C-alpha cells in the first residue's frame, strides 16, 4: 500500500477541505469512540506504563480531532500546523502508512534568554516578538493564566488569602482537597472535582518543567474548569435567577462555612494559621 499524505497536506495548506479530511482521518484511526471521562483522564496523565500506550495514543488522537472540530470555523494556519506537528508521532503509532516526516521545533528547546525576552516585552511593551506570536509560545504562557485563575477561584471560594504551617504556605492541591469536601457549600452539578485535580496536577507538571502541552489538552482543561470558574448558566434559588461569576457555588450560612474550613484545615495541620479575605467569592443566601 502506498503512502498517504493527509497530515502533510494540512500542514502545507490551510483549506476547509484539508481540515475536514484531517478531522475525519483522526477519528478513523482513533478507533471506537472513547468516553469523555476516559479521554480526559488519560490526556492529563503525567506518567503511564507501556501497556497503556495504545489507549493513551487513541485518547490524544480523539482529543485532537475534537479540538480541531471545535475551532475549525476560525482556525488559523499556525493553529493547524501546531496540531499536525504535535500529533505526528501518535499518528505514526496508529498508522505507519501515513507520512509523518516533518521537522518539528518545540518551545521546550528554546534558550532561556529568548523566554526572558518575551517576559520583558510582555511587561514593558505588552507584546512579544513577532516571530514568537504563535501557538508554540502563547500556549505555554496560557498555562500560567489558567493556573492563576484556578488558584484565585479556590482561594476566593474559601475566603483565604493564605494559610501557613510553620511559616510554609499550604499549596493549592490541599486547598482543592478541602474545597471538594465542604458540606456547607452547594456546587453546580457540572463541577467535577476529580477532573479539576487532574488539571491542577497536570499544570504543576508542565509549569515546573516549562513544558508546552498539546493544545487539545489545554482545550480540555478550559472545558473542565469553565463550569467552576466561568459558569454561563444562572443559579436558580428560592425563585430567584442569579447571574454571577460565582453561580457555581452557593452557601446558606457563611459563618458555618468558615468554621468548617478552619476545622478541616486544623484536622490536617493542627498548627495552621489562616489569613482570611475580606470577601468570599460565593453566592450567599
């Protein structure tokens, strides 16, 4: 059987036909449709065994197809080329007949001086160099914005500026654990704490190592966090329709909530010291 060149065609020329053909192809080689839970769980894994490789590969391919389908109405050449470059190894694993002979340059190989230059330009000029205005640079910066929004939301929900034990800050992972176990808070049914923990663990892995993740996983991270951080549906309580940034969280008794938070933290860390915020980010009865 002769070689096929669907990836190369998409990488070379952005057309609606090429994008549609690529999406269909990825769905085809990805095999039977996997559940959203399965695709997300495997996408956010930071370690895995050899026997999990095929399932992990199928998850990446199906997630990539879903991401392309989501953005295809306004996709740019840079976005498409980034996906093709990132997905090439997974395609090669599933279909050795497809040509994947591309030279791929990742930001993970860029010198620190280039990254420092981007930081200066962002701060002083509110821009980055024209040659860095691409997915390889901006996807990495997006991680820090996502992490900041998640931490801001969790701390805001708890009403905690910071909490320390023997002078050391309690990390976001612990604060998420406290948040998901609160009985005083009613969360939106769309809030998936297990998935939020996957995202936080994945963010930590990539940020501490300065690794650019695949764009289709960033897409899934945003989809997971959206119901908790940026809910679009209003909260309906006591015949009231409440539209708020914080409509994913509701409390009847904020004083009882604060006591529960303090008690749960003290159970983990008897010597904990908490600095409370003046206002909590929650819909209050």
